[in-house]
C-alpha cells in the first residue's frame, strides 16, 4: 500500500468520525442563528429523506438487534426536526407577512398543495395526524417498549446462567460464550433504550402542537400590530404558514413513529418483516374463505359488483396459486435427492471419526498451503495419508482439523494428537527442501535446516536451484510433502492414541456381519468392549496393525484365561499372531534380521523379572543404559542399509525391553522367541552380552561392567 493510499484512508476515517459532531453543531446553529429559506427547504427534505431511510432499515431488519442504533438515531432525528421547527418559526414570525413563500417552498407546498390552501382543512388534517401519531402509534409503541424492557431485564440472569451451563457442559467455546453474553447485554441495553426513546416521539408530538399554537397566535398578533394587516388577512397568511410548517414536520415524525413501532413489535426471524409476513400469509387455506365471503358480498343487491367481485376473483387466484406451490414443494421434498458425486476427500467408515483428535496448527504464512483458491496442496496430501494409513493400521484415521494459530511464528506448524503436541517445525512455503542423501557431489547454497521426519541434514533452496540440487545428489521435496511426511510418521507412531471404544465397536460391528458367532463368543462372554479396545491399543502401540481383526479376535479367544492379567493376555495374543507381526517387517521368503541377547544376559534379565514382579522398570538403570547403547551401536549398520530388523528376547523379558527401547528405537519391534513362526529363516546380525556377571541378592540386578556387553558376529539360523 502506497503512502498516498494510507494518507487517503486516514483522511477518510477522520472525515467519517467528524460527521456526527458537525451534524450536532449544525442542529444547534439551526436553533440559534437565523437561516435563509433555502436552508430550511434543504433541511426539511433532508429530514424526510432520513425518516424514510430509518423506516426502510427498520422494516428490513430480521430482528430488533439488527438495528441496535435505532434509539440514538431516533434521538438525533427528533432533534433535527425540532431544530427545523425553531428555525421555521423564526422565519414565519419575522417574514410571514411577505407571502406564502416567505418560509421556503417546502412549507408553501405543504400549506397549499396538500390542504388546498384552506387553513380550516389544514387544521383538521393536522389534528387527525396528531391523533394517529400520539394516541395510536406512539402510545402503543411506548407500552410495548415498557413491557419488552421489563421482561428482557427479568430474563437477563436466567440467560446468563444458561450460557454458563452450556459453557461448563462443553456445548460452547469460551469465544462463543463471550459472544452470547455480549448479545444478551446488548439486547437488554437496546430494550431499555427503546423504553426511553419512545418518550422522544411522544414529546415531539406534543411539541408540534405547542409550536403550531405559538405560530398561529404569534403570527396573528405580529401581523395585526407590527405589519398593519387586518385580522382576516393575518389569520389567512399565518395560519396557512403555521399549518404547512406543522405538516412538514409531522410527516417525518409519523414515519419515525411507524419505524419505532415496527422495531419494538418485531419477533426475531430469519426473514425481514416483509418476508416474515409473506411466509405467514402464504397458506392457501386462509385465502379460500376470503374469496368465498367476498363472492357472497358481491352478489348482494346494492353492492358495487364491479369492485367486490374482481377482489373475490383475485383472492381465489391467490388461494389456488398458493395451494399449487405447496403441492409442488411437497412433490419436490418427496422426490429422492440427486446423488452427489463422490468426493475423494470423503472416507466412509469408516471414514468418519472425531475431527478434533488430530490437529494441524499453522502460522499465517502457511495459510496459502490449505487455501482452496490456490489449490490447497497440503489438504490433498493429508487426505491421501489418512486413506493409506487407514488401510495399513486397520481402522479409520480421524479427520485432521487444520486451523491457523496466530500464536505460532508465520512459517511454523504444530501437530497435535488428542490435544497433546507431538511435533512442530518450521518450513518455507515458497522454497524447496533439499535433503542430504549422504552421497553428495556438491553443495547447494541455502538456509540450513533439519528434516523434521528423519532428522537428516537439509537445505531450504529457492525453486530455481532445484536442478542444481538434484545434480549434486540432494533429494528435493516441496513444503507440502515435508509436512505430510512428518504428519504420516507421527500418526503411525501414535496410532494407539487414536483408537478407543468407538473404533473397537465399529470393528466388531463390521466383523459381526461376516462372523457373528466369533464376535458373540468373544464379547461380552470373555472380554468386554473396554478390554478388547485396551488389547488393540497395546498392539498398536508396538506397531502391530489391526488389518486382520478376525485373526486378532480368534487369538484373543485362544489366549483368554480367567486368571490372566491384561499384560499377560497381550503377550499371549502376540504369540498367536507372530506371523502377522513378522510380515510387516520382511517379505515371506526373506530372512528376518534380528539382534539377540547373550544367554547369560537373558538369565540375568529373567531373574530381574521374577524378582521385580509387575514393576514398570525392573532393570537397574545403569545396566539398562548400557544395554540400550550397545544395541543402538549394533543396529547402526543395518539401519544404514535401510533394512528392517527386530530385537529378539525371552517371553519373560520382552515387555520390559520393549518399553526400554521405545524412546531410542521407536520403529524397531521387540519380539519374543515364541512370536517367530516355525520355519521362518532368521539372520542374527548381532548378539549383545558377554560373560555372566555376579548378580546381587536383591530385587535390582547387579551392574554389568562395560566390557562385558558387546556386539556379536553375524550368523544365519534356520
């Protein structure tokens, strides 16, 4: 934005802010300073224009609060009319003897054209307008305003408590509750203000009567005494001017009274007043009796048949048209809705889940990546990830709720699962990420970074350097792929956090259609829904998918015993689905690379398990650290080859070691010997352990010297 545009906007804002103070000053000047007749004409036309605009806004409001400024607008419109009355009274009394146009052409037009120049007729017309305005409209609107204000204020505490209850129940967010409270407070202020504003209209009507009397009496006295007019001439001249002045003020007053009455008598609706009335008069059965009664009246002797019978015909046509429209609407509603084209972003159930489980928060600099007007490249990737992971994990991955977060840096993003932040990083939406593949033939200049998914060294480069980076041996990916890959990894690693009772019930319901006896035999006879969900979560937490849920349920039935704890039942299930676990690691005909523990170390761990019982961390910390360091060191060569492998141990120690290695080797499964199917070839890539140490005679195993834990040699066993 240029400096001139900023300056122009500042001037425009200042001008808008000065309009109301200047208008108020003009009202005061109209009351104090004599003004020419042409200014009176402009003021009267402006008054009529404002009154018409207020009436139209009031009629088009769907609810009273849509015109919440009405009480203030009514105040200033009333002040404008009274200021014009004061100014016109001055002109009428000073210059009225000069003729009918002495106070301007607007007063002259109202004094001659509307009442035919007969001041007696003018008096009666003015009296009727005053009765309509003061007795009928203003009095009724004032009464409605009083009742509405009373009931609104009485209901205020109950509405506030209802908002607090909805907020505590989680039905409203804090922002929505704040908006609701503001709306309730505004409603109370509005009806309270309308109760007082109705007094403006009533006082204005009374002031109009007094000003008329003053203009008539004062004009006659001044005309006779000061200007030498006869009594009849003075009465003819000044009464017509006074009547014209009163009428030109009372017409806008009547319009504002109608606007006030329509506002306070409104009931909140999605339609404006015209639409609300039309919808409620749109029943054909209401118009049939109207047509019949008018038809009967038109046939009576002495009635104006040429007027009544056409009106009856019109009412009958309206009734027929409305009934026909109702039939067409019913037919359209009964017709089957056209099938919408399949949306590739929709995933059926099971492609439906809680959208708040998975969240992606982005800074405002990344909004273009999810903007549909710009192709939303990231949203398409997220849909593909959900679809692929749903097939791999065996249950529907929840929707990912993407939203902007102004608390983040512009180019940062944050991934949450169940409200917990599991990953965050910074990307550059207009650049590309060049990953160091480990065999580079050159270096590309750019912004140094780390790949958020694999932790590889990387460089953010501009798009024009893509070819140079590819030639140098970099792997180049776009920002949407960076975020999508990171999200894919975190979802796979935290799949158990997204699986609950609802997902377990969905899987059981789907299985029951094909194998009802299997499901009936499993639950609730053996295991409850909560136990099945807990076992499934435990399997997902260690990377075991639920794709073959039938096989898992059969394993639960085979493994179930009344005296087994949850952990023991999970281990028993794992031993029965070993082939499912192995097939996620290597193809059927390939050997499984494994790292095993030395027999002496196995014995020490088994002793620790028996002594510690159900302790969560039964291995002595220093020993645990050395085991982890040695296994990680032994695993580096095979990890460098990008090969899958497993750590194999005894069934007794498997659960403790799986928990131990989880933070350090999150994608490496820990298996027991009993989980490897018979006949599966195994390649032992390392044996961790050494000479058997002397254990202590306490629940915590003795420490093993550093030199007694080492990597073993490779060997192949069948």
